[in-house]
C-alpha cells in the first residue's frame, strides 16, 4: 500500500519536499540517451531553404563602379539577377581605420566601427535601400565580417584595452607571422568581447535585414563563439554563414559553407604546372565524397579578392585550362562562386587599397557562368548539400587526362566530362551502362544519345556537360 501511494504521488506531483526530490531523481534516471550505434548527421544546423540551389557572387564595392557606392552598384542588380546570381557577398562595409592605414583608402578588413557604414560607400539609409532592392528581386545579401581583429583606432582600443591580445612587453599585437600591420588582434578569452561581437552581428540582421555573413579567417577564433553566434542569429531569422576556412568542425553548429581551398590548388597545379590529374581525383574528390559531411556546403571558386590581389589573375592562374576549371567548379559538389569582374574577363589584379574600377563588357566567361548557374537552379542533381546528388566517377581508359563523373537526384542527372590536358584525347567510358539515354549538352544545345562504353573525342581542355531533367526527360 505504501508503494502504491508513493507511486500515485509521484505521478500526480510531489508529496512534500522529499517527494519532489524523488521525482526529479526519477526523471533524471529515465532520460533516454541516443542509440550510439545509430548513424547521425554530422551537420546539426538547418540551412536556409532558399540556399538549396543557390549561387554566390562576391562584390568588391570599391572597384565595382566609378562612384564606388551602394547606389551606383544597384544599377548592376538586374544584370546579376539575369545571370543567375542568388547570394551577394559584400566585402566589409564598415568604416576603415586611419591609423597605420595601408594605401590611400585602406583595407576593408581594418574595421573602425562594427555598427557603422563606411561613408566612402554611402549612408546606412543607402545600404538599407540596397538590401531591400536585393530582396525585392528574389536575391539575398551577406556581409563580410571581420571579428578576429580591429583597426588601431577603433574606439574599443581605448574603451576596452583588455579585449586585445598583448605582446610580452604589453603592446597591442597584429596577427602573428602575417603582414597585417594595420590591425590588432582581439582576445576571445574575454566574455564581454564575445557578447559585444555577437550583439554587433545581430544588429545587422535585426535592423538592416541582411541574410548572413562571410566570416573572415573564421578558424582563427574559438569554435564555441561561432556556435553560439549562429544560434542567436537563427533566433532572429534563418541566416546563411560562410567561413573563410576549410575546417570540417565549423560545419557542425555554426557554418553552412567553408572554402574549398585545396580544389583551387589542385586545378591551378594541373592547368599551369602540368601536375597529374590524380591530385584532384584521388586527393580532393576522393576525400570529399568519403569523409566530408554530406550536408556541409563547400564554396567552389576560381577567383576571389585574395587570389586576385596577391596571386595573379584568373588567366595567369589557370591558363588555357581556365574555362575547363570553371565548368568543373560549377558541376562538382559545392556552391559555385564568382568574383567581381570575372564575368567581364577581368585580366588584371585590382588595387586593394585604392580605386581601380572594373571595365565592364560582354565576355564568354560570363556566358559560361550564367549557363552553369541556371542549370543549378533547375536541375536537382547540382543542388547543394543533401539536396543534391553525390559525385559518382565514370571510369575511362584515359583517366590520366580525362575526368568524368555523374550526379543524380530523383530523375535529374548531369554528366560532366572534361579533358584536363593540353593534348587532344579520345577516351572510352567504361562501366557506363547506368548512364545510357538521351541528354542535352549544356553549351551546344545538341541532343546526345549516351551508349554503353561511349567513345568521346575531346580537344585540349574541352568540356562537355550532358543534362537530363524536365527539359529533355
């Protein structure tokens, strides 16, 4: 009877203080732990639904127009929309430090005020108008965010000197072993700094309605800071977060996408140094499909502000294999990114610390990107993360020169075949029974019937993208 009475009391509430303690203990004991033998998705964040088939474009606002302003850039939005651009990544728009400034206008990445707008670009009202216009056109905008360090004359230096790393002599310190003399590093062991920076990140999402961030050298900072920042940002609205890093761990709770730095390295080595194709296939791609989380996006790029400013142009970095490399970055797993001026055939390194306006013109590169971007929109095989299809290798008898693979999702399929060499090649596809059928070649528009053991003849650096979707099913 006593046992039955006690059980009834536990089920109905508590019987005195002791009863509450028993109830809490029972609840703790009854907690069900997840089955350690069941597979679990590594990525715990939810990507914004609109990112599932999105493309990315980096905006170097200073060099984009003669005026270099938000208002002037708006005139390019219809062209970018027509090209198939979805996410606009604006390089930092914050006021730039003057102390120890590099060049006449300084570096975007030397931030003097995390809550302010660089007057070089316009006013906060101008920026809000740009954001609203981008949204009205069905596109999204993310801001480049510099959380690791600030300008020397950021007010935080005098208001909170304890928020900065110091040398043994007690002096402020730039990022060690790097040529970053115009900035000094924060000390993220300070909880108040973490709260301040998180509130600054939330401000631009809540008050200016931006859609997320590209975070500069994100891997230099504590992972738990980013995990918490993402959680607090998502409470405002679903955001998209890109880390300038290539670290798998960043995907778990903080970032939707990281850089595919090594993909760029392999393509560069193949096209300009004559390196073997195996570095790309057995290195990058094999690693990606085997150990990279399925739902972790990777950013595929040919150019960006760092590469263009300090390491050469898209032409010097990829030579005659440039177009072939662009096609690969647009069809392998990941989100393709285009940098300011690429579509106009940008063939020089833009000045980083002064005005150096892009010359806008029609160019074949822009046409190729546009075709790839629009294909990504409509063909589920090329969608991002688990929304898209996995790369499956199609073997051939010239794998020293020819890379061939398929991606399929539901009834959509894309087959990419590229001659990554400077010699013509005839290759026979092997074990390709699964791929038989009628396709449309993306760039020529020609219909093609894929046979088992098909033979393809390719000119130097020639590429083919065969498409099967609602347009030809």
